[in-house]
């Protein structure tokens, strides 16, 4: 009896064989390359950029593939500032027309000291801002109005309820001498609207988006893409309170719009933060206090042994990359 053939399988067959997961290796590498290309595009998109080391671990790197889709399908310019917001978003005009009524409610909140930093670690999205003087009072966050906002700001919340494209809104305060350091927001599915309510009306109180400066004025508004690097400073002796809104980015095609709303509803909405008891706290903020405790331990290690801290940090990144490549 002849023995069974023991001819080796050709190299060609070996190369084309599927991986243990059942996916050809080329599919995995296509996704890896698309992710890397998206991250590089986001980094070089504007004139102002983070240092490479910071960009590597910035949330904009991990959100890059989704955000590039938002830019590609955007029906409005993908420039740092969106000129004439009312032309692109006529539904927002009632906010500008009623800015004095909105201001009256904001000033009343300030008198009651309700525009403030979060109580405890319940605002992961803006936690770092509080250390430099920034304060906020949420009106809504990817859902209906906060109960506290509906009670204390009935006119403003009624106006917002009539504008479904406004996904999030709050009053924000930037007192004299306070600042926001350069940063990007994580998600490109919305655009940021600022409506001046009580401002110094002075060029010394400003926001800079990708190197372009805008100074707030009472009753005037501006819109910008918050995924460009931006910062803010109040170098005057006057206070600054604005209405701050995240407005859904208009997109071409129904599937793109559905995807944007899915991400907003299931991911961004988890960042809901309360003004006071009875307001909703999202899943991310329920977990934030545990994450922050770990962060404090990491900061302690950095102060004791900076070399060890950065060695462990970049080793973790390298392990994550290896894990992704070998999935």
C-alpha cells in the first residue's frame, strides 16, 4: 500500500489561509491602516497641534475613525469657525432673538450660586476645567432638560425644547483671570454654539480656535468646530456668562445621520452630569470617581519616579497596540 502523500502545502496556500478567527489577515491590516490614517489626519488637520506624545494618548486619536466620517459627510464647512450660524441653522434664531430673557435666567442662577463646579467627581467631560475657574449649569444633555433646569430656567428650557438639533446646552461662566488650556473635544458629531449673555465686551475675553480668535459680546453668537484645538481666557475684570450649546452636525445621507445619532444616544449621552440631586448622572460619571482614584495614584507615582511612570505608561500603550494587531 502506498503511503498517503506528504507533499508540503504551497506557500501560496499558507499565505491565503484564514487566521484562527476566520478573517483573512489582510482585513485586519486594512482596519489597522485606516485607524492610523484617520489618527494622522486628525493630528495634521489644523494649524495648531498637540505635541506628538500628548496626541498619542489624546481621546481625539481613539475617536479619529468616527470623526473622519463626520467630516467627510458634513453638510456645513469643516472650518474652525462656521460663519453666519443662522444661515446654516435657522432653527436657532429664537435663541438669539430671546437672548435677554435667557440672560435674565442665567443671572438669577448666578445670584443663587447654581452656576458652579461639579459636586464631587461627577463631570468627567469638564472636570479639568474647574481647577482654572470655569463653572457651569446644565440645561440639557442629549436628552430632556435636567429637572433642576426645568424648574429654575423655564423660559430657556422651553426654547430649547422647540429645537431638537440642540443636543446639549448649559450656562457657562469664565470669571476674571480664569482660563481653559488648549484642548480638543472628543466627538465631531456636533458643533459648538456660544451666545453672549453677560460678557466684558472686551477683546481681552476671548476664545481661540485653531489660532483664530473671537471675543464674546452681549447678544452676539459664534459657532465653531470643537474638535479643533481651542482655548479660552478672561484677562479682563468683568465676568463672562454665555449660553453654550452642542448642535447636531448636519450630514449628507440618512445612514450617516442615523450613525451619528446612535453614537450620541449610546456613547455621548453617558456623560450626563447633575446640577443637584434629582438630575440624571450618566454611566461614565458614575464610574469616574473610581477612575479618578487610580489617576491620583498614577500622579503620585509620577511625582516620586518620573522615569518609571513614563516607562509604564508607554509600555501599556505598546501592549495595547500589540493586542490590537494580534486580535
